[in-house]
C-alpha cells in the first residue's frame, strides 16, 4: 500500500515531487484497475493542487459523494450520467487541503447491499466488502494513499478489514454529509481509508484543521476492554484467531486487557439499528422508490419492499433505546480507554456468494456514533483479517492512538 505519511515526509524532504507522487498513483491505477475494478471514473487529467498539506496526495471519492467535475451515479442506473453542479463540502475540504481528486470509486447502489463489480485485491475471487467497495479496494491494492467512504451499518470498517487497509469511521458528524446521498440521516458517516493509523490521523488533521489530530502518536499502555458481541451471532474461526492475536500482542506490549460484557441497553441498541436505518431509508429514497421502483437494485428493492410497513412508533421507540444505549456506553468508557472487537465475522466471502459480507459487528458502533478504527492483523488463507478499535464518542484521537499502539504491537510480535 501507499502510505500518506511516507509520501508527505518524502515530499517535505525534497526526495519526491508532488507531481511524481500523483504520477505514481496514476500508474498504479493503470496497472491494477483492469483486475480490481475499484473505480467508476479515473480522472487521468487530475493534477497537483497549488498548495496545502495534502499536495501530492491522490484521493478517491466514493461515488455517492458529489463532485462538480465528475458524475455522481450512486451505483444506480437511475442516476446514470447525473452531474452535480457543486462539490460536496467534504470534497471541498480535501481540495482546500491540497488533495488531488483522482477519481470516483465504486459503491453499492445508494450505499446499500447489492455487490459492485469490484474484486478483492488480495484474491480476485472474493468480495472487497461494501458499500465502500472501491475505496477499500483502491487503497488495499496500493493504487492511492487515501480514499473517502461512508458507513451506515459497516461500510467503512468491514471492507477495510477485507482489503487489509486501515480505516476510520469518525465520531458521528465529524465530517459533513451534505452532498452525500442520504440513506439514513441518523447513521450515515463519512470515513477515511489509508494504509495505517498515522495516515488517517494526518488525513483528518488536513481535512478538518482540528489541532487534536496534530502530533498523535502510539498510545502507551492503553486500557482495553474486549467485547465479543455474542448477541451478534458467532464468528468464523479466522475472526477469533485475529482477535486473539491482537489481544496477545497488546498484552505483550504493556496494555491492560480485560474481557467485558456490554450493558443490556447497549445490546438492545444493536437489535434496533435496522429499524432506524430502514425507516429513514424509506424517506431518503422516497422518490426513487415511488418513481423508479423497478430500476432499484434487486437486493435493495427487496429490502425496501419488506420494510415498507415500519411505523413512526417503532422508529420513535428505537430512537429512545438508542439514546439510552449511548448514555450507558459512555459510562463504560470511564474504566477503559478503548474497546476491541471483530471488524467482520470472518474473511471476505467468495464473490460467487453475491454478498458484500455482514455488518453485524459494526452496526452497533455506527448507531452509537463512536469513532472506530480498523487495524489489519494478519492473513488467513491469503485473505486479511482486522480488528476494530472503538473509543468514546468524540475521542477520535484516542481511537487512532490506540490503533497505532496495536499496529506497533502486532509488528513487534511478528
């Protein structure tokens, strides 16, 4: 993979020009795209911006995020060729930081569940995950150092785990979702993909200008609570192997690690996530559902058909449960710096299964709004396995510092 941090250091030292850095990404896309199919559009004319901390950094944008110079088709025939007039604010934040928008990456239809043509860069017979399929695959394949994705259930953390990339789903509303096709306004979160935690920290610093991301380093002896989320069904042996490897490495590096159970209210919040998601999806996609029903991708169309009867009372009850869960989860962090759990139920499913994988180990944390970071751990059968680091709401720097600690610990454990 291409490291954003390494590129920045080389550019600052005069060892690499920004033009050459962008040229490297163009060349990498030309070399790998024919196999991986991570992009719906590669802007071959994209050039270096005049200035900024991300000058020389090529960024891919998930194709549900508006761009003024490229169509935004949202993975749907309904929007084939649709051209926004303006960039989404998060795209403008990247441009103002000096980033080069090198292309639009594939997305499942409206960031839902129907698989894209994208293939896993580690094994082309497997899915890269979704819905941010192209962003995860492009970074995992070493085409680009940074990409934007979105998560409503598990669409940043899970594909990152499948593709062996680092990624952060920041605290809810850390990054603006204006100009991003809405699926669920209570859940949709813009996230970043990179090669490691330092890249994500540098990316967020440049995009947001938040000084708390400046100078982040690996945490020292973090207090880690391990949560297996048994209520989310069993995992494959590969996922448990990855979690155990992370636990052992963390303990060896000096972390305090304790297995804990989540409060009942938090477990109940996991159950009601789909109610909030599906109720809001019916409103966010009301025009498409009413006017273009038969053109909606099959799996999404079936889901919308099945959930058309959700009531405002069910939605309001679910929101109350979510608020209670957030309150009790916040109290849990009084005894721990971060939580550690699976990023996905196992390795990436075979492409022939027509599935992008299950978000069941991610959806709770999306609903709670907490920052989550995928840390690549190992490969099992040639496919990556990751673990998920979760911090208190608003403590995105703490999540990244703990993820960095875990990366170092895993590297040393070897």
